[in-house]
C-alpha cells in the first residue's frame, strides 16, 4: 500500500512547485504599495504550499523505498525536498510576525532556489542525470545516433564500443545507477547478468529467450515495451546488433573480429565503420506529410510472434518500418499481415531467403514505401515489375540477388528513386553505364570497394 501511495508522488509534487513559487513571488511583489492587496491571500497560499510539500515528501519517500531508485541523486533530491517543506513551514510561521521586507524577501528567494534545485534533481531521476544538458550535446537530440562512429570496427570491443554506448543512450535513464525500473540495472556487467525482478535479462546464446529482446519487440502500445513510447526507441538495426551479440554469448571482452559475422550483421558493422547512424533514421522527407491511422496492437503482436520486427519510423507518427530478417515464414499468413499495414509501411527490409517474386505481389500495394531492401533474396527480374508503381520509393537495395539490366529497366518510372544498390548482382560494368543513362538522377552503388594502402597504415617493427 505504501508503494502504491508513493506512485502518486509525480501528481502531488507539482502542487508545492506551483503554489510556493507563486507565494514567494507575491511576497516580493507585496513590498510595493500597488501590490499590497496580495497580502491577505499569502497565509493561505503558504499553508497550502507547505501541506502539499509535506505530502510530496511522504509520497517521494515511499516511492524511493519501492526499489526503483538508488544512489546519491535520490538522497540529494530527498533532502532538498525536505528542506523546501521545512523552509515553507518557517515562512508560514514568521510571515505575520516579521515585518522586515529584507528577511521575508531573503527567505522567499532561498525557497525559490531550493524549489528549482529540487525540481531539477527530480527531473534527473525520471529522465536521466543528463536530461537538461542532453540537447546541447552533438548526439543529444531525440532519436540521434546512439553509438559513436568506430574507426576500425573489427578491432573494436563489441560491448565497450557498441553495446555499452547503446545502453547508455537508450536505457540508462530507466535502468542506470540513479534509477532501476523493475530492479534492473544495465550500466555494469554484473547487474546486466543478474537481471531484474522478472528474471534474467540476458540468456547467453539465446536472444529470442532473453527478456531484454522480448520487451524490445513488444508493440509500442504495450506497457511492458522497452523503451517507453515517449522516449527514443531502439531502431531495427540496433536491435539486430543486440540480438547478434547475445546469440554469440553476450561476451563483454571480445572484439568484433572474434565473433561470427553472418550477412545480416555486415550492413550494421559497415554503418559503424563509416560513421553512419546505425539506427538508419528516417529523414523528414521520407515520411509522408499526411498522417495515417495507427495499426491495431494485436496485428503488431502477430508480426512479433512470427519473428518480424515492426516499429514506428520516428516518434509521433504512425508510419512503420518492418524487418523480416528473422521471419520464420513468408507464406500466405505473412503476406496477409503485410496487407493490413500497407498504408503505414514506409521502410521495409525483406532480407530473407524465403522472399520470392510472389512476395513482391503484396509489396506493390504498399504505395507509401520510401525504402526497400531485398538483399540476398530469391527475387528475379520478373518480380521487379511489381515495383514500377511505387512512386514514393527513394532507396532500393538488391545486393546478392540475380537481378540483371533487364530488371532495372522496369524501374525507369520511379521518379523519386535516389539510391540503388547493386553489389553482387548480375549487373556488370557495361550495364552500369547503361543504368546511369537510364536513371541519371540515381546514385548507384556497385560495392566491391578497394581501399588504398597508405604509408602510415604500415607498422615497422625493428629488432632491439
């Protein structure tokens, strides 16, 4: 019952902030003759402010004892809150007895400072210690890059250089040193492996059985979804990185080069090396201006049950991105589900060997698609004919397919197409020249890059 009562702290805490700040301002204003009429209202304002401050202290104490909070930040917030309640009581008692404007004004000023500091500490507990300063940092914007660029990804440590920064950016505000929602901490190895009140967070070697991954894949509307819907979400590529790390033993010491690297993880690692955002955020120009209705949460759950990740492409929009890399099937059941989100779907990753030309017959109705990845699928030139009417398509990736020049010819009506990826296809160098003439405004990427060796890349080791 005490913990239940404590959860009302966010409700009550705004009362002393508003009432006491107003009372202090009115006290200072009442020193001037033209505002003397405010004085009769001040005692009742101070009384209500003091009482609400006391209630806020009690509920805050019960909430802190619930186990979700820990550390010096909680203690500082607690004592600052008590100081506000005590000082407001002192001001209430002495207001009618002390006639000195200097004394009353000084106490009011101190009370305003205490309220401000207490409020800031409370906000830090709720949103993270760097909540106030985050927008001033280069990566502080909502939805910004969670993982800094890694110059040499193969020589980097997976946890230290990728997983830990991801946790810090997306998870520490709820599961860090100051706050442990569900008694879960993700800021240190020992706590990550210990898990929270619902059991083990990670099951080494089994990402799909790990509670962390299960929560990430829940529909956004589910109350157990991580992260909370009002906070920046992990993107499909970030989740793919996490799953890959867990499936390979969730090791905290190994480098990238020491872990198996299937095709599904290579684009993520390449993005890290190039300094691109691993999340693959959608630009404003890729989101239709006209909003659509939200997809039923039951439909989204059906996708999750089939191993398909479906997420909003950005906050405050109903448009979706879908990742079929781990889809267990691409049969009629899945194709019927795709039809249910055809209006909302704008980013689609169909990198699954089960995808065929028949699958693309469903995709042709997804008129809002801006990104489509068909890497390492069984689609052919015949299937590309289904894409010719996707007017909004801006990026198309055909890496590892049997597509030829004949199939690309069917894309000439796609006026908004900007990027076309053709690495490991049946398109040769001569064909690339013809494609450039056919699609002059499209940036072609045929892969197979060669990085020149520089003198400073070579380390010379001499015998002593």
